[in-house]
C-alpha cells in the first residue's frame, strides 16, 4: 500500500522546495525561504552544514516558544535535512532526522498544513523501516492526508498530499481513484498573499504528478499540456524540466 511509495517522489517532493530565494535588502526571509536556500546550498555543496545551521536556529526558536508555527518550520527544516543526508548516503542520520520531524507534527491533529506535511514525511520514512512497519506507516500517511483535506478542502498542499498517497497506493488496495480529482483541486487552490507567512511549497509537484498520472494512463496529450503549463509558470523548475 502506501508504504510502497517510491523514494524518487520524496526526493522530488523536496524539489517542492526548490525555488531560489533572492533576499531583498531590508527584508527578513520567511522560514520557508531560508530553508529553501539552505537546502539548495547543502545540495550544491554536498554537505549538511547549511541546513544544520538553519535548523539550529529554528530549534532555538522552538525551544523558546513551543507553538504550531515553530513546530511546523522546524519539522520542515529537519525533513529537508533528512533528504540531504539520505542523498549523501548517511541513512542513520536521515532516519533520525525524519523521525524527529514526524514527532514534532504528530500532536498537531487540527492543523491542516501540518497534517499534509506529516503525510509526506510518513510516506518518506517507510524507506528506513521494516516491511510491517512500512505497511502501518503507509496507512497512517494516507489517513493523515485524508484528515488534512477534511480540515482544509481547498488547500493546495492538503490535496497534493492525498493525491500523492493515492497515486502510490496499488489499485488492488483501491489506489488511483482520487489522484486526478485532488490534483485539479490543488491547481485551483487560492494563492497566499505576499505578506502571508503560511507555506507556499508544492505547485511544481502538482504539475509533476499530473504529468505522471496522465502518462501512466496513456493520455499523452493531457500530460504534455500540463507539463507545458507547469514550465510556463515555473520555467526554472528542475523537477519539471526533468520530465521533458
């Protein structure tokens, strides 16, 4: 089931976060932008150091005040670091990082953004676990994604999380029935305001999964149309350019 989610998606899910951040004089970067920049630096330099430094600052903020905002961004940062550690073949560190990221979000059952991110983290964590743990984690990931959508039906990331989980659930277990519906809803989600500190990641992944979904179902024209649309909106997206 969900536990069979393939790792390549979760590597690309971090490409979710690959918009270059260009600081503007006098502006304080959002936590998301700062983590994106640290991720890109870590990826380019093939080290964890930039994300370690960023996560140390996020952890300090969390230790000073335990609230949903600080929990979410620390968890997000740790998830990004886990992906870099995994990329560098430091599997032990990657598992420890993702486990802590999950632990931070587990209590936030009424926050849709946290539930959506948690669903992705749980799916990713299966690669480090035993077969039976993998099945349980996969089921939990799907349930968290469903809860996220129930809490925020028009949110891009909640619909993306459910679509990802459904896409990688085998048909024998009922998978594949909700992918298209929730990806279209994700595309139609309202954009946050410029001043909003809410998460913004995810839209390139919506296009990516639409392309893969239609390719899988032999609808090449639709796949190409969504790829063109995605590249028009995100011309520098490594994720989308890799689908050409």
